[in-house]
């Protein structure tokens, strides 16, 4: 079997190159060798959450792997047959469990049978999609493709302790549908949530007050809640729903950052999304590419393409025959991405 060489230092040089390469190698049965893993980061090589991704996809496709250890800057990955099943994946740190899920998802979409996953680790991390984002923004678009899912969270996992736990059942359809999300349409509903665990109660109260002041939404649309978690943590989440898309904007609290600053960051990100006018947000755009590539493709309109997204496209085009076209339709505001 020919081994395809992947340069992990290309583009933004982060963990997405590793995850995308592993996912597509499993889906298409291609042997790969990834070198310079995460060369663009302060601490290059595999960290615990990246190793969890490697081990998870290894289980799904019974792959042979060389070099899978903490700190390793290169691995060889030779996949075998994809199998659906019941899986339990644990990061073993506050590393993102949702990124582990997104690594194995494309292969499970091709498995032909339902799979159930239990995932442990971080659920609400600064540099990864949260559980809420997966549930409210990502999975609804998969549903438009024909994918059925049932998801629930048992325990939140905030940095630095992590230890969150959630589960999801994925049922692939017999026939996938092509998606087309090019217009945002009328705003249907808004919601805001200020969530905390083992923090002073006035933190989420102040966040809610600031959101009401800045957004002008009705009082009942913004709520506060205490959640089950083994560690302390805080997040502000804003959800805006349109006919074919829901965008989730999040801001995570941290020591030394005021409640008002956490709320203001979420508001600023929401205003940017609404001002651009594109239906698919920056992070969701990146995450939809792989499911579209391995199913029926389609198109969507998003805002300015991040370096993360451009790197993801480059890796996809190296490993597949898919054609991904990007077209700037409104200067500096809207890009149309089509996958065929």
C-alpha cells in the first residue's frame, strides 16, 4: 500500500491537520504518514487530546498505528475496515472530547449501521466546539443531510479539570441528501444562557444583566443556570435561529476576567456574525466540510475564510478527489463554498 505523506506544518500548522488526515484516511482506506505534527504550536507534537483522537479512530477502523505517544511529531496510520458499534472514548484530561467525536464521525457516517459513543473529557473548551455547539448548531445541519442523532450530557467538563461526560447515538441514512445553505432568512428566535459550576452566584447574574443591557433582548430569553461538573467553570452562550441554520456564539469565563468582559465578548462575536450576513458561521463552516465531502456535497455561504478553514480544504484536496470551490461573493463579507 502506498503511504501518503502529510505535512503537519502547512497552513496554520495545528491539530486540525492531524484530525482531518486521520478521518479521511479511515474513510477512504488510505495509509498516511503525518510529519511535523502541530509544528505551528508552542508545544509541538501530540498532546493528550490529540492522542485520544488517534486512539479513537484506530478503534473505529482497526488501524495499525506507529508513533502514537505524547509529544510525538510524526505518526503512521494504516486503516482497515470501518465498523459501527458501541464506543467509549476518554481524553484523560481537560482536552476536548468534542474534537474526538468529530474525528471519528465521518467514518461512522459510512459504517452503514448506528453507533453509540460515550465521551469523557472537556466539554466546554476555549479552542474547540462545545457540547452545546455540537447539539444546537452542528447536528441540525447533519439532520438536513439525513443523519439521525440522539445526544445528552451527564456532566459538564470545564478547563482545567475536564472530566465531563456525554453520549450520542448516530444513525446514518440509507441515502444522504445534498445541503444548500446560502441564505440566512428571517430571525426566528434568540436565546442566551449564562452557565456556572462551583463559582459565586453573582457571576452569572452579572453576565445576564450585561447581556440584557447590550442586546436589548426580552428578559425571558436570557437565563442563568448551575450545572453538574466536577470542577469550576463558566460560559456564556448565545443562540440565534434562522430557517435552515442556528448559530451558537460562546464566551468562556476565566480567572481575572470580569463577568462583563465575558458577556461583552459574546455580544461582539454575535454582532460580527449578524453584520456579515452569511448564514454559516466561521467555526461551523470548517466543521461541515468533512461530512459534505464524504456524503453528497452541497454548498453554503459563510464569512471570511479563516486560515484554519483554508488549511482544512488543502488537506481534504490532497487526500480525496473532491472539488472544493471558494468564491468571494460579497467583498470581505461573504464566501460561497461548494463541495462536489
